[in-house]
C-alpha cells in the first residue's frame, strides 16, 4: 500500500491507475486490509482485498479504455 499525503493525491493515483488499466498501480491505491470494501456502479458490495482486487483485475483486463477529467 502506498501512502498519499493528501486525499487529492490518492484520487489522482486512483484515476491514473484506472486510465492506464494498471492493476499493480490500482493495488497500491487500496489498503491491504481485510476490512476494505468496494461497490462498483451497478454492482454488489465486495468485501476484502481478494474480492476487491479480483474485481479490478476483471475491469482492467481489457486494457485502457476510459479517460477521466476531474473538475471542481
């Protein structure tokens, strides 16, 4: 797990990993803690590191397909 000095840096790392379809970078954004959970849009709640990372592996398997533009 990486440490981010601000929430904005964590958010930027998340979207960068997503855009590049980089599972290792996505893994670095998430806590390595059994208490993590994730709910993807339209999906069910996923609990635990394995379930969350398996979901990201499936999502990112197709390679880079999305670009994000974050604004205020």
